[in-house]
C-alpha cells in the first residue's frame, strides 16, 4: 500500500510539474519578444502561420497557375503588375510568419532554411522580372522579347512551390480544404 501511495504521489508531481514547465504559444511569443527585443502583432501565432502558408500553397498557387497559363503569354501589363503585387504581399506575410516561427523556435515557414530561402528567392526573381517588364517595355517588346525569361522564372517558382506542396501533403502536413 505504501508503494502505491508513493507511486501516486510521484505521478501527481510529474503531471503538475510538466504543466508548470510547459511553454505554450503565449509563453513562446513572450519569451521571443523579450529575448530578441521585438513585438509581435496579436494575431501572429503558429496556427495563423500554418494557415497563411496553406492558403499560399493551395489557393494562391491556383491563381498563379491560372495566370501563368492563360494571362502571362498575352503580355498585359496590368495583369503582370497585379500578380507582382500579389507575390510581394504574400511574401511579406510569409516572411513575417517565418520570422515569428524562427524566433519562437517553432521551425520555418517552408519546413527548413534551405527550402524557405529557395522559395523566397524564386518569388523575388519572378517579382523583379515582372516589375521590369511592366515599367521598362512596351507591350510589343514584352510579347516578342521579354516573356521568355519571365515564363522560365515563373515555371521555376511554380515547380518549387509544387514540390514543397506535394512533400507536405505526403507527410500529412497540408490538406486541401
């Protein structure tokens, strides 16, 4: 009987002790803010970042794919500028999440540093190319000379996003909603 009481007391201490030392989302956020001297917006947490990444890899990917196949070949500057702005805005959101996840020791937005850097570089390359076409060329010049590089950059970005999306889906970390 004495051993049973001792085991119960140890189990109780283990349960109470583990919850006392556990660091939840708010704790991780507060620790990162204090340690790194930053202040995160109230909406920013790991779940928000997972949702932002999923929306980019699923919904925005579909919009980008549709644009690439049906609109980019026409060389319309308005569409190029809109897609460039979409990419810049989404990258800004993803970078904010990546910084949050990294500083709170919860990983990276695209699983690891190498993948994250590669995807961000691909987005930057497409954005820069589209920006150059929008502001430095006439529609005739864009259609005859400028689209090849933009299409190649776009295809490379889409391929990297597709590979990462497929990898996450195979791991059960990304589900189509």
